[in-house]
């Protein structure tokens, strides 16, 4: 008798995928050859799948992949621009930085938030080591993000600050973790979920050192429900699939003004009658976020030019 189960893909290595069943059992399974050949399916971490066990060999096989509700994707290696899904069925992107040690890089925070927006995924910002700065400094740094509509959490392992709120935000959701090495992601998660022994970001130093190593994502189950996706290469995700002209729509605070510029193709740079720049002069949009927008737009425009 053939046994059938449904599960979620935690990790993939060398054609073998680790699939977590609802019962908590993890199975090693390979994709059915016919599924790859006929459907052209490219499996990803986070996919909901059906698996079955061959009664004769006890080998598990992935027989079908359910429709995705979301995905984080990057450009696949090679000359032809093709999508590679890094992780599927993500509910939110959790951007984790520290107030000090290392100093927060606002431009990188903005990049992660744009990645989430470009992929249609909700995002929130976690600012860790909050015990090392005064509240006024903390609020001044995060004010642009709160005004843009992002939930912001101040957390501290040492001062046990903000941990309940973070636990609630992660509960029963699949969250993709983003942030540089040294900000305390592992200690923060292990404090929020004591006894879980989560090992996050073992190779994520590449995020801070400018390396472009492609690293496979993996899902870490959380006690009580939910997953955290360890995605060290997330800074490479998402931007390739968006046109430079669309970047402005990935800044939520820009959106109320985008249809009110004098020119329909306004780049929100130096054009007269730009509603976004007028909003900056009124204090409704911050100059720092606008500067991040211009840098990202220029980056994408250069990529577009290089492709033609």
C-alpha cells in the first residue's frame, strides 16, 4: 500500500528535499521524474507538496506541488534573464538590524524593504540592541520607516525588550529573515523561542562583505507554529525583476503623490512639478529615503542599459 502525505519543503541539497509533514516528521524525498519532465516544475524551499512512499523500497517521492501564494525570486545565473525562486509562500520579510555594533546602514535597510515591496510581500523592521541607544536617537532613526507604514520593533536580549511583540509577529507565519552579520539574529530568536536552538546565519557574513555567493534558503520551524527562512543571499533577490521606472511604487510613502506629477514619466529627480519632491519640501517624505530611491533607480537603469 502506498502512503501519501502533504508537507512543506524545508531544504534541498543535491536533488534531495527535506519535507516536513504536519505530524512533525521530516522525510527525505526526490522529485518524481515525470513531474520534472512534463510540468517543468522548479521546486523551491517553502513549497507545499504532496509526497508518497513506495511500499517496496520505502523511498519517498514528491508527486505534486501546490500553487504558491507568494515567492521571493532572484535572477538565475547565466546569460539569459531567468527567474529562480529562492523561497516560496513567504508571509513577511523581517529586516533585522542593530542600532550599534554594527552601525545600521539605512541604504541597505531600504534595499531590503524594496525587495519585499517588489515581490508583493509585507515587511517589518526589527532594530536590535536597543539598550545601547537612548529613545530619542532610536525614534529619530526609525521615524521614516514608521511614517512609511512599516511596523517597527525595538528589541534587546540583554534588557528583554520587545520580545513578546516579536514572538507574536512571527507566530504562525513564514518569515524571511534579512540583515547583516553581527546584529544578533540568532541570539534574538533563541531568546524569543527558548530551547529551540535555532542556528541562523551561519554563513551570512557574505551579506556584509560584498560577496555574491548564491546560498540556498532553508526553513526553520518555530515552536508553536510558523517558520523562519534563513536566506543569507536575500540582498540579491527581487531587484532584477523590476523596471527602474517602477521603483518609486516600491516606496509606500511616495504612492499618494505618484499620480500628481506634472509629467507622466516623471523620474522624481530634477523634473519641474514633481509631486514627490514637493512632498519632501513639506516634510511628508524624507530626503534620505528619496536618496535611496534615486540610487536604486540608477542601479536598475544601468542594468537595463547593459542588457541592450
